[in-house]
């Protein structure tokens, strides 16, 4: 999930930067962004250096989707745990009954 969020943030920042500044820093046009991302040549920090003033740094928000997913799992686990009850003794079997069922 983090990689997906990071990729989205990089694409968004690349669209906000000027194509000339992007090409000057990364020595490739913006349309080469996927290849640059695969080579780990482009990252959020480097794009923020050439982003227009006032651009919000997306780095603190990269883990949002991961935390929301984990929160859902924890909430499901807490509800499941709260719904667990003791087994009614009427469902227990004694040793002679268990032996009779096997025959």
C-alpha cells in the first residue's frame, strides 16, 4: 500500500513541476517518469526541491492508506473478540458418549 501511495505522490508532484525543471534535474522528460521511478532516480524529496513554492509535501501522508487498512483489521479483530462466548455445557460430551459415537 505504501508503494502505491508513494507512486501516486510522485506522479502528482511530477505533474505540478515545470517540464523544463524536471528535465534539467533528472536529465529526462516527464514522459520517462515510469522508467525513472523503476530506477529509483525520482523520489518525493527530489521532486519537492523543484516543486513550485507552496506545494504540500505528500511524504507524511504516504502511510495513510496502510494505517486505515490496519485500523480496519484491528476493529474487526476487536469486534470478533467481543463476540466470543463460552461454549454451552450441553454441547460437551462425556467419555462413554464419545466412545459410543465412534462405534
